[in-house]
C-alpha cells in the first residue's frame, strides 16, 4: 500500500481496492467537506419536499398552529 500512497495527488480522488474491487475512497478534506455539505443539502431538500407534499395533500398549517405545536413540544 505504501507504493500506491506515494502516487496520491491533492485534488484527485483515489480508491483502494480489495480483491480487485473498489473498497475505499481517498480524497482531500476540502473535497470531503464539499461532499458532506452536498449530502446535507440533499437531505434537507428531501425533507422540505416531504413537507410540501404533506401540505398539498393534508392541508397547510398557519404560523400560529406551527408555533403553538413547537412551544408545546419543546417548552411544554
């Protein structure tokens, strides 16, 4: 493995293989942070879409109902 690590270059993702198949990805921390940010953004957009669909199917709540529910849950 030491020989392959010497060929790693910053900014270029690399992979480590096990039994001839990709097993691990090696990337610099900046690219990893970008990946984590993208993953979080995709999750958030998915949750927002669930809320939109729920509002369209079951009806929307007004702001007073939302704040009353949050108050009861977290300060009740």
